[in-house]
C-alpha cells in the first residue's frame, strides 16, 4: 500500500506516511522531527494534508502542530484529549473521507483514557489498523502513565479494548502500531514493528487472556521503569508544542564564555565515552549521541534545564532535534572548537579511567565495588558477582546509598549508560571511578563469571 514507516529505534516508536488520492498524504502520530516526513512526501510528489493523533503521547513531543504550520495539514485527534490547539475532534465511529479513502476512529482506552485507533480503508486492499499504543506486536501499551489511582481503571479499560475494540476487523487487517520493541511505553512487545490481526490473535498472549481480574492484577507487574519526563510531556502535547521556528539555535561560545555560564546549566557531552573519559569539562554529563540519546537526556536532565553542548562529529542540528523530541528547549550554547579549543585555552579538565575486563577485575580484586546501572531484567539475566544494582534512571536519587571511600567500577551493557552514571557520580563529588569498556558483554567475552 506504499505506506512508509518512520522508526525511531531509541524511543521504540513508529510513525507512518500514508499516500492518499490526488497527491495528498496523511501522517499518523508524527513526532517533532517533521523534516523527514516532508522530504519523503516531496520526493514522492505528495503534500501532507492530514495528521492523525492516536493519543496524548508521554514519550515524545508530537509534530502535529509543526505539520499544521509548515504544510497546512489538518490535525485530527480524539475528542477526549481536549486538545487546546486547532484540530478536528473525533469520537468512536467518526470517519474522515479523503477522496474515497476512509479513516475510522475507534475508541480504544487503556494506554490512555482518550486513546483512539484509526482503521484506514481503501478498495481492493485489506484494512490497516493504526493502533497507537492500544495493541502492539506481541503486547500492548502500559497503563500507568497518568496517576497511580488511574492505573487500575485504565488497565481494566485496556483489557476491554483488547477483547472487543477490534473484534469486527478481519484477520488480514494489517497492524501498524506506534509503540513497539524498545519503547518504555509498551510491554510484552517483540522485535517486529508490524503484524496482522490474525497473527496477533494467534500469538499475542494479551489477546488470549479471558479473566479480567487476573489481567488487572498481572498486567501492571510487567511494566518497565518509566522515565521521569514521561509525566511532563502529556500536558505539552495537550496544549500544543512550540514551533521549531520559535526556538533559537544555541550560539557557539568561546571556551572562556562557555566556562562562565557552565555553572548555571548542565553541560551535555555527546562524544563517545572513550573521548569523554580521556578529558572533559568539569561537571559535564556524558550522554553519547546514539539511538537512545533522547531517552536518557529526558530521563537524566529535568525539563527546563538550561543546556550547554560539547560536540564531537555529530551535527548540531541532529543533537537539537533529539533534544527537542523529549521536550528540552533551553539551549544556552555550544562549545566552539570542542574540547580541542578548551584544552588550548588552558581551562581545567576532568578525566576518568576506562578499563577493559581485566582492568575491571583487577580493580574489584583490589577492593573496588561494581555498580551495575542496567534495568532490572538485564541485571537479573547475569551480572558481576557482588555488584550493587542501581538503574541509571534512579542513580541521582540514590547517591546517598553508595560508599565514597572505595573505588567504583561502573558497568552497563556496552559502556554508554555506565559512562553517564560515572559522570553523575563525578558531578556529585565521587572519585576513584572506573568505567568498564564494553560493559557486561566484554566481561563475559573475557570468560569471567556472571551470576543471575
């Protein structure tokens, strides 16, 4: 059907460009990085005229308002969202007809109370279900992102959605969810991004559960930790995000000027962890630019915090796009000339030790403690014997539980998260810090023992 998916691997989300008649196109659940939709549509001779929102997102800032401003798209959203930006509200069963192609809104509460899914129909093709977070490949969206008091009622609503909302759609219906594998908004998901309703009816364990009370008790126990910023983005998406043109590009600052404002901002160093360990601005936070950059920036740095950036090879535009995606907008400056200029200016530099598996083992035998900052399921699957477990997202709140009088070896899966952890420890005054290069994978490849 020539539907183009756009996958953000770090967030675990998909959005979709849907070609319509007469050179028109729609985007389903657009995120804030709208340039890719516009470029793809232009390359295909299409104009984006419609944008559909399935729910008020918690894990990214929506690009619907941006598409309305840049392309003139009409935005459609659930009436229950009570969105405060210009849009056309839709309720259960409402349809939008575009030259004979039809989008039907289906109420599908659970992941959020206002959630709607969209069934896209065109002649001689199976229906397409754009299910948002109500049904995903192998699972469904989590139900605990509003308040603890609403988790039970939303879980009950999610059960009823799974049992009945899509029962009239045929097995050949194509399933194109927004959330998927790697998304902290979903649970039970597999690695595939799309499926069919028939396949999900056979294989998705949530669709075969028939006991509502059992589901309500069990489903919330499957949720991963929720990044703190998830609880800040829903109101932003409800009122409508600021347009990109309203948010300035940070100026390049000479090292001395950068140093003067560093105390009133968080310095985010996006270079690879090895470069960070070799030397960085004192107090800087390591967040290597990669697929997961936005998630960890949102999780570790409160929104509205002024940000300074130390770049490596990454274009500033990409770093800003990812930062904007999770709601960060206060960009104070970028270090002109990077760390080379900082060194040349003779300004203070902080470093830390990057160790291989043998170096980590030697440090531990010498009295260091291992600090594992992975998620609970990763830790349970195998960790260094005696390791202290503090997930990265919880580390800042649990610094008081860690000893300051012994060396610490931080580790994660590959090294990037533990580099962030080391920088948090360093910022809080810890010293004698080592980061395990390659993480637990390198430890196991060296033949060293793990326990589970």
